[in-house]
């Protein structure tokens, strides 16, 4: 591999190089030729044991954009985003076909260090999953995996991450209290802070608001809006309004009688929502199935 950033030898100091982004909400997305591809997926199929869950996926996740993954239950959205940082391998006997590149590097190269990969490509799950340790230690967790830092520096990292996740004001006086004492919405923002603390380039979010009430959902959406310039985000959502509010590109996945989970259509969110090319996309967005 040419770029060492996913290999075992860590080089922890690189800065994020981020492309200019736009503010979304059904405004025209930047043209693909103006964008850098953060993750390039080609002919991707994935099997749990012998069961093929997704097949033939081709998609570019653009740097500095929010890409929404939508589609009916069971069409492979979670499977797809878990393949993007190889968390899918924790599911046991699995098989991947095709290629996934992260800024030109094959993430399935045997030299790839999985901790390092997941540091660059972080993930936030549907159900908030804070560790049963303090708020501070949750945020510091990922950094500590890669070595010790002086307390002053760590304090600053924790504060910055919590501010980025719009949680600092609510927790700054109880950093040493257990994370399990936070509300669900706070726990989810803590999980986002934990993911952001290690400065990933890509943040994968699998229905991050599905366990949250409308106010907490709004906070997470505002957070995504504020992070969009700094990170590349891929978010799975069942909420069409949410997809149209937060994303600039949308991928519609589905299954049908003859095919397991596959990508039906991908394009700028405004086009997918207002002028989808595929009838199935239109039917799904209009709520006629799924
Ligand atoms: N660990 C697993 N072992 C075996 N099959 C699985 C596993 N996880 C998911 N599947 C199957 O893979 C297919 C895709 O599931 P996946 O969870 O990716 O769908 P999804 O689009 O995220 O659905 P939802 O919207 O309900 O979250 C489904 O048929 C599911 O039953
Ligand atoms: Mg899912």
C-alpha cells in the first residue's frame, strides 16, 4: 500500500484534508467532478455464512458530504455501512467480494491495522452504547488505545470532542460521573463525541436518532449539519425528512423478487427526492412500500 495511514505503523499527526462543502437541505449538491471520493465501493457483495445479504454495490462516498442510505428494512443498509469499516467481521463467518477503497487504499489489504482503520472510519450505532465508565473516560477511550497523552492535552481533546458533539454544556460539571447516568439523547451525543475524539475522516451512523425523542433528534441533526464541513458522513435513516434535511447525496437500497439487497439509485439528494429516475425509488420515498 502506498499510503501508510491504515498500516500498523501509526502516524498519528496527520491533519484532515477536507474539501469545501455546501449547506444542504435539497439545495443542489456539488457535482461529483468537484468532489474527492473518500470511499470507493465497487462490485461489493457480502455474505453472512452462505446467505448473501447485499450484492453488486457500486458507490462513491464523497469527502466532506453527508450521504444518506435509505431503503426498506432488511435491504442491507446496516450491512453495507458495517462493511465500510470492517465491523462486519465481528458477525462471525462472513465473506466480502468486490473492493472498498478509503482514499485509494484497499481496506481489505492484509496489512491494514483494524484499530487504525476504525479510528479513521468511526461508527455510531442505532442504540447508544456508552461504556460503563465515566463520561471523560468514554471520550478518552479511543485516544488511549493509541498511547498516553499528558493530562492537559487529553483534557483539551475531551472538551473539544464534547463541544463538537454539542454536549459540553450539559456534562462539563460531571465528567467523572458514569456515562450510564445520561439520558438516551445525551448518551448518543456522547457516543458521537467518542467517535469524533480520534478525528476520524469518515463517520458512519446507523439510524443514530431512532432511539431518540424529537428534541434529541433535532440536536443530533444540528450536530450533523455542523460537522458536515469537517467530516465525511454516511448515515442510515428510515426518516425521509431527516435524509432530505441532513444529506447532500442519497443512496436508495432495496430488495426485490429476484435480487437481494442492492443499490437501486444514487445521486444528489434533491434529485433522488424530487426527480428519482427509478420508479421503485419514487414509490419508496412516497411511502408506497417499505
Ligand atoms: N448477523 C447476521 N447474520 C445473518 N444474517 C444477517 C445478520 N445481520 C443481518 N442479516 C441479514 O442480512 C439482511 C440485511 O440486513 P441489514 O440489517 O443489513 O438490513 P437493514 O437494511 O439495515 O434493515 P433495517 O432497516 O431493518 O435495519 C437481512 O436479510 C438480515 O436478516
Ligand atoms: Mg439496519
